[in-house]
C-alpha cells in the first residue's frame, strides 16, 4: 500500500481554513456503502470512487470539497477510507455495481426523487 503524508506546516493558514470549511460538508464515509453491502470488496469501492472522481473532474467540481482520504481503525488495523460530501456519496452509489440489490435500489430511488423534483 502506497501512503503519502503531507507536511501540514507547508499549508498556508488560508488553505487550512478552506480545508476546515470543506471538511464540514464531508458527512459520509465511502466504507458505509461496503457496510450496506453496496460494494462487494474494497477493489469494487475503489473503482466506483475513481469513476465518481472522474465525473467531478469532467465537470470541474473541486475534489477537495467532496472527497478526502482518511485512515480509520478497523479490527485492530489502520485502513484507508474516504470522507465524502452528500453529492460525492450519491456519485459513488451511481457508479457502484448495479448487480447488487442495495445499489440497484438506491440508484432507482435517486432517479425517482430527481424526476419528482422537476
């Protein structure tokens, strides 16, 4: 596993402030989808995350405001996870494997809600 640790002393006070504002909107964890059995493995989750970030990049949506790599304890180990904004979490669900019943249900529910808002 490749891990990069940034030196926080190099960030300006303004960057740290902007990060803290963005962090307030990161209310979900990507691993929540695994716990809901939305993804069958961390690899599947990683593929869905890559597609979700590609959507943001294509639309020029700042990744900093929607995705943040974090490390959390799990079963005595430190594992990588991602904190997500509500939009990033929905993009993660939309880009997950639709063969999974939970994912398919969530995808249909999102589409139904979007159609009812028009």
